[in-house]
């Protein structure tokens, strides 16, 4: 394959080719001092769910600090990365639930400006989900309030706008986090993909998913064509499913061999930070080395997983080989970890074999 890129990557890519569903959050990020962490009982480099005492935090960041707003949530982040790489608006469509408030308007504006076609369900009883990001030096403390993001309901899929997007999509993507919100919605999309010979991709997302949401996960897995996870998540998955293997390659093979409804073999991708990316395709393991990055260039690794998945999906929907999908995933993750949050600057300059490591 040539080491080139066409002038317009997404010229011929149809709109709504990739459809994602997840938990939309507005990231409110600001540089603060240690006193803000103490005031809200937060720790540097930590991630927690908001409690009652944290409710004033979000507006305080807006009013007293020069806060940045970023369209967040794992699935939405990955779709934003796809759009950055594809360079054509509305290739990705996103479903999620927001409130009827100012934060929802900002969230929609930010996601749309990144090229994502958002079709939000609006819940008037709960505020839009937010994630406060308190930056102290090179540390980030995350405090998430899911709020309306947890209120997505299956009937939203039946709306005319959503049905139109579903009918156009050839690829579907969701994450383990959404199993805690609306497993019925995820199953409906997975079954649609199966019945129409389309592709359903799933990101395991967090180690707790297989422990606390094993029943809906068991029902979903036979529909999963592409499975993403990092090594920590994969290790927990292996424990909860009583796998024999403990190494990433062994776990990936066992995940690939779990029951599936079609003859098309499951593709499994496991990332290991700076260690090789594990890809199982057609029952065989392939390892891709990750080019080293100087530690002083690393700003924030929190968005690395979302970025990798976005890079992989961007090439997948273009029909590229899986090894190229992995290469692009590494490129996207490498770019994002040099910025704060899941953000990117300038135009994507991705070319195949960017991560050219023997």
C-alpha cells in the first residue's frame, strides 16, 4: 500500500455512515489552584462521580475562571476524532440525552463545530451531563455529573430523525458505559446491524462493566463484530469470564472466540499504552509496536483510548485493512495525548505507516 493520502479523505464518504450512541457530557475545563481542589474535596489526577457538595463547582468554573468547553463523553469523543480525520462534516451521527439548558446548547454547538451530526434526546427534568476538569500543573481532576445523560430511552430511536440516520448507517458504535443507561437501545441497534449485515463495534470502556453489567453484556456480545478494550479492562473481563489466559494476546483470542451470531469472525483490539497493540483478525494475533514519545511531550493521557478508537473507526469505515486501522488509532492517540483532554489542533496529517516501527 502506498504511503500517500488523497487530498480530500472524506470526499466520497456518505453522511451518517457511522452512528454512535452514548452518554454526552460537556467538559468544563479550567486551570485552577490547589485551593479549589481543597474546597470541593478533590484530588489531583483523580476521577470521581459528583456528589451533592460538588453541584456549585460547574458554575463556579464558568464564572470565576477562563473555562474551556469541550464536547465530551467517550463515544462522542471518538466520533469527533473520526470527523477530524475524515475531514467531511456529518459522516458521524450521534445519539445521546441532554437537558433543556444552556449546557446542552454549548454541547451541541461544540460537537457540531467538530463535524458530528448530533441528534440529542432532550430531558426537561434533568440538567445536561457535565464533567468538571480542574487542571493544576500537569494534573487533571475530573468530577462527572451524568445527570440527563443517564436518562436516554429507547423511544428516541423511533423518532423520524433517528430512523433516517439509522437507515443510512453502515457502522454502529457504542460503549460499555451505555449498558448502564439503555441496554435495550444498544440491543436494538446491534440487532439492526446483524439483520442487515452491517458492522457493530463495541468498546468495553471500564473494568467494572463485566462485573456489574454482565447480563446485558452477555446478550450483546454475540452481535459484536469489533471489540475494543485496554489491557486493564481486558484483564478484568478475563477474570469475570473465567478465561484461561492472562496475557493480552491470550485474552484477545478468547474474546474473539466467544459465541457470535454470524460466520464473520470477531475482530478484537486491545491497547497497552506504550506497549504493542494486540489485534486478533481471523483468529490470528498481530502485534503493532507503538513508536515511543518523549515524556515531556505528553500532556494528558485521559483521551488516549477514545482517540485510538476514533482513529481505528475512521479507517474502518473507509474500508481499510485492520492493520491500517490500528496504525491510524496510534496516530490519533499520539496526537491527543499531547493536548489537554480529547482535543486536537490543525488538520489531520495522517498517512498510512505513520507509526512505522519494526
